[in-house]
C-alpha cells in the first residue's frame, strides 16, 4: 500500500496542524512535555490517518486495531491526533491537565475515547500490548496491536521482560515502535544509560527489526506493512526522530523534554509552524 | 461449647489430633481448576512456581490457557493487565513477596487504576513460610494491596475457604488472594457460607453478654477459636469473627461486635501496621471507638525457623491471643 504524493501532502499538513495543537495545548496547560510530542507528530499522524483500521465514531468497535502508548508523557500528541481524527472536538484539547478533564496529564484508559491504555510509569506498555495481543491471538482475532514506546524507557527492566515474552510467544500480531530521539530528562540516552546496540538487542530477543526515518511517511507506512508480512515473530520499528521536530529552537535540545513553552515562545513557535505550512519533511525525502 | 452452628464448621474442631491439616494454596489450585471449567475466559499465568502455587492442576487441564511467565512478576502483572483489557480473566500466581511485592506499581497502575479483572494470587505469605527466612516472608502484602482503590483483599482461613474465594473472585474486579505454604487446620466444610465482604461468626457467646470480640483472618482464625474456647472455661464470653475479606471490611459485623462486647482484638499473620487490625481500627475510631489490641508482627522482619517456632516467637499462638483478650478486657471502663 504505497502512498501517493497527494496522500503524503495531506499527511504532512495534518501533522503540522497536530504540532500547532500541541503548542496551543501546552501553553494553555502550563506544564507538560514538548519535545517528544512534536517529534512523534508524523508517526501519530501516519497511524491515525493512514495505518490504523479504526472508526473514530465507533471507538469501541471490536475489530479495530489497537494502539498502546507506553510512554504516556507524550500524550499531547496522541490527544491532538485523536481530536483531529474526530474522536472528540478540537476545543476539548484546551482542557489538557485541568481539573475535571478527560485529557489527564498521563493517559487513562476509558477516560477518553481512543485511549487504549493507561500509561505514565515507564516501561510497562509493551507487556500490556503483548498480553492484549496474546489474548486476541487465542481467540483468532485478526486486528493488530501496536505499541509506541520511547527510547529512554528502555532503561526499565519491565520492558525487556515484555520483549522477551513477545519473542518467546512469537506474537506476530504485535508491532512495537521506538521513538529513537536520543534524549531523556537528564540528558542524552547514551550518556544516561547506553541503549545501543538497540537493534541487536531486540534481534537477540527474537524480534524482526526495521529501522526508519521517523519523519518520512513512506518509510513509516512501509515498515508497518512489512511487519504484517512477518508471521514468525513480533516486529520492532526503530524510528529515528528529531525531538522537537518542526521548531528549530526545540529540535535536538533535551532541555525541552519535560517543559512547556511560555506564551511568547508559543506565539513564535506557532508562527514558525504556520509559515512552514506543512513543509516539514524528512531530510531523506 | 459455643461454635456458631451457622458457620457449619467441622466436628471436633477443638481436637488438635483429629483435625485435618491442609495448606490453603491447595484450595486455590482446586478452585482455579473449577473456575477454568466454569468460565472459558479464565487464563492462568505463573512466574516459574507452577507446582508450589498449585497452578499445575489448571495448566495440565487447560494447557492452551496457561501462560508460563518465567521469573518476571512485573511482566506477569502487565501482561495480565493486557489480557484482561482484551477480555480474559487472568489469575496471576507467585509468592506474595514477589507478587504483589515486587510488582506493586504495575498492579496499582495497570490493573487497579485500569480496573480490569486480574486476580493476584500471593502464596507463601506470612512468617509461617518458615526456613526460607525473611526475604520470602511477606508480612506487608495486605497493607500494600488494601490501600489501592478498586482492589478486594481476601485472606482465606483454610483450604475450603481458599477454594470458595477463588471461585468468588470471578465475580468482582481486581482481587488479591493471600495464601500460605504450610498445612493448616481445616476448620470449615464445603457447606460453610462464604461471601466476599461478609464476615463469618465462627464462635459466639452462649449468653447475652460478650466480654470481647476477636476479628481474625487467615489460618490464625483457628488460634483465635482455641483462645476463645480456653477463655470460655475461665468464664469469659468471647465472639470470634472470621473476617476473610480484609477489604471491603464487613463494617456491619465489626460494628456489632464493638457494640456487643466493647472490646476488640484483631489477629493476623501480617504486620500490625496496615493490615486487618488497621482496617478495623480505622473504621471503629470513626464510628464506635472501643479498646483494641492487635495480634500480629510488630514492626520487624521475619527469620528462619520452623513455622510453629516462629508463630510462638512472634507472639501469634492462642496463648498470645488469650493474653491480648485479657488485656483488652482490663482496659474496658
């Protein structure tokens, strides 16, 4: 299922709108994470606007594909993608992190349509997605389970237990995706706790591994398509991304991991995004 | 003799030589098998302790519904959360020290906050694990599970009650069932009543006067009955509640016991802090304060030894319960 040029343009424009929403939400909330959500905007757009077999008007449709978000702190990008996809209104995005909101600071399953898993404490999403995939396979279900993870959370043991489990039970209906942006709160991942060789580690755990440019829609879609054709093991997509992608001042700067922009910064960032008008493309495109 | 006939306990309950001794984990194994037969959604996960936790009965009968997890309790809890989110009813089994001990946060966030029906089965709880020593003696497990919203906490008194608790767990959301390794007295019968959240009066005063009430859980309910029977010979009128469900507490029966006797002793093979005694005290402090004494572990770790040696050293024998009752009666105004 190759992407034609028009679809790619649509996805780029949508990703840009999602980035704008992220900035607007964060400045309104006054707290939250900035770099991760911006860096994952293209991947979330690819999932909710092309890859997932889902129906925003019928969020509990039993045969839908499931998307588990493991690193819950990047939820602004998921919330924005869900709203733009039609799960709820764009207005509601402004309630992020406020009292009484369905948009909790970290996602809560059941609180908001489209949110499949509760996450926040890191390293626990892959195991939940694997359990879900295991149960679905027992019943011969055909839908697919996706788990989006961060690189930093691979410091946690739980995630490797989940990787070992999925490898042992050959959960080919499960596709993991790591946001390999190389930053975490205290600094660069390879300084904090080196993760490399990440690919070889997953291969050693009996996963099929694909590495992609996480800002290239064709590569994102092709990797997920390839995963569907791998029947004997789960597939991991290592998506190399740029934290803060789309806003020059934020890109690559780990200090933007866990803070929101202030009002002046937000105005500047929004104008930067609007001027680009969806021209955020991969260096490789 | 003041055995409550409604509790349908075994005959000759006070005859230590006649009473049968079976570990509660055996009741779990049988109950899990029955639960599997009753409900096709039931799946069992185990962290490399299949036989000692008695999960092997289920694994043998339903190999396609048994999932071996290896020694990875955090993964077991989170995989179970995923299975339950999908629509299965997972029973996850290990030693209490590791589940809900090691994987507490995963149980809290992915099972209880999600409110999905995972049944956490912690075997080998308490100091009566014996020779394995303090590292394997979970005496904090009821405190850490009781504090989590949506969680039900049950500590069955014997093998029959463990079987019934396992089956009853199917009907509620997240549950923690606490089991023990050692053979312990079989007090109840298959006919004894069991309902989650409903305490059973196993021993009662034979007159209108009640001098003190014991609220106990787990196999120590037996020691509580022994203490009550000995005190009866000395003229004291005692009520014993088997409060197998620590959460939600049977507030109605606890309140009635406090009102009828004006003095309460709690008994549990657990730290005094945070367990059954705390649950009873929290409730009574607010609703009907009466003098209380607590039998349990007093802010220390366990150690190696024979189970009986340890129960004696840690002050959980019937003589200790008796002492606590006399003390609480002396504190009544």
